[in-house]
C-alpha cells in the first residue's frame, strides 16, 4: 500500500524485484491519487518502486494558495522531491506532467522518461483553442474567474476532454469528484513553456500518444517526439486520461514492455 513520505509525496515499494524506480507526475486538475487505482499496483508488482507527487496546491494540498503558484514552482517541486529518491528514477508524466518532465530534464538527467499524452513542448495554445471551441461559455467563465475547473463542470465535459465512451458513469463521477483546482499562473506559463533540451544528453524516452485524445494533436506529439529523439507509440483506443480509462491495461503493458527492453538487468 502507498504511504506518505511527506505531505506532497507518496511511495509504494516494489513487490519483488528491484528495477529502476518510477517517479509519477500528474496533469492539470489531478493529483497523485490518479496513479493509485491502477498504475501503482501494476508497476510495483512489475518490480518498480513508485513515487507519486502532489504538485503544489494539488491533491491533499488542494487549493492552498493555488493562484500564487507558477509553472516554475511545479518544476521546482519535482526537482526537490527527486532528491529524496536513492536511485535515479525514470520520470513518468501525464499531460501537464509530461510537459513538466521536459522542463525538469533541462536541470537534471533522469535514467529515462515516459510521456503519456503530454502537453506539447510548443505550448498549450492549440489545446486551449479546442476547449474554447467545444464549450466557449464555460471556458470563458474559467478564464474570467481564474478557476480552470469551471471549464470542466459537468460529467459530459469531463468525458469529452478526458475519457472514452467505455468509462462507466459511476467511475467517471468518482474521478471527477477528486479533480481539484489549477493555478491560473501555471496555465499561463504553459502557453509558452520554451523547452530547451538541444544541448542536453539524450536519455531513453517514450512518448505514448492517445489516438482518441480530443485535446492534443498527433502533429504536436510527433514534433515533441522528434525534438526529444523519443520512441513513440500510438494507442488508438486511448483518450486523454489513459492512466484511468478502461484502456489503461493496454497502455501499461506497452510501457512495461518498453521498460523491460531498455532497463532490464
């Protein structure tokens, strides 16, 4: 069972083998909780220690001074938490977490990186435009009130943005209830993140594209994969929240196969 190492970090030890640790970074409006139902049990059983961070103002820290927190504060929190891990981890980031990992890689060199439906290195402008076109009233309300949750107020909006039709309504509602606030300053910082990795050593990197993602284009993922010299796999059935959607076993199996190919003893 996962336990708290400190307020913003949970830890679950590997069941048997000792493979490289995984450091899990959640996306917008989420927290470390999003890894607990499926990914942490799966990968601890596969032999990886798992660490999952609550970014500042997220998860159990939900809402505390959220609109004073910047995108750089998120990066700082990840870099600080990684110092607690005895071995160099493989960074795993979903959505915003995938973009944050790209910024973390400007400062330190992890053992590897796995980007799950990551926000693109060129920024979230196109994604914001897609949300605006889909539901302009709620998105504009979110911008005017500096509360990004208001762009995803209903189950229908959350399903459109994050889940497939295979997700059971009760399960969707359970995850939707856990969604917390998001920093507007961090949102602004993601518009032009300026990832600069051209002079850093290349590490093994996997980008998992979600074929049914309504927020991010395949062209953006191809650009990010090319820039990072990353391998890329496309899970055709996957929506944006591919770590919680019913397709999660297929995604986890592909990630585990890649990990075994690159980090087997």
